[in-house]
């Protein structure tokens, strides 16, 4: 098994309450992405036009939904920054 070491979430994101998108479980080695929000129709009978907000990884908008958590929380749980161009390409180890 190959272990890929990613940088930590950029420090400037962990102050001020910025949020990141993480596929659960949120644990050491989880990857924090830049969030991409999408509005989806909610199939609730009797509520036409009802929508829900879904959050995806900005680098993989058509893959599994993510949970949106604060960058500080993700960092404190050991999440690492995704370095794809759509997420945090400038993240550096710290
Ligand atoms: Zn990403």
C-alpha cells in the first residue's frame, strides 16, 4: 500500500471559519477539498420545487457527496489538504 503524504489544510483557512468538503469519516488522513455546493431537487411528496444543498469536492464534482465542516475542525482531526488545482494547489506542509 502506498501512503501519499499531503500537506495540512492551509493555515489561513483555519482561522475565520472557512469550510472545507470532506468525505466521511473525518479522521487522520481524510482529505479536505475546496467545497462545491450544488442545489438538488428534493423528492419530497407534496413539496414541489423543494431543494436541498449538496456539497461535493471541487476537484470531483460528480463523485460522492461530502460533508461540509470548518477547516479548523478538519485540521484538528488530522485531515490533509487536497492539492488538486481545483482545491488547494498552493497548500504547503507546515
Ligand atoms: Zn480536491
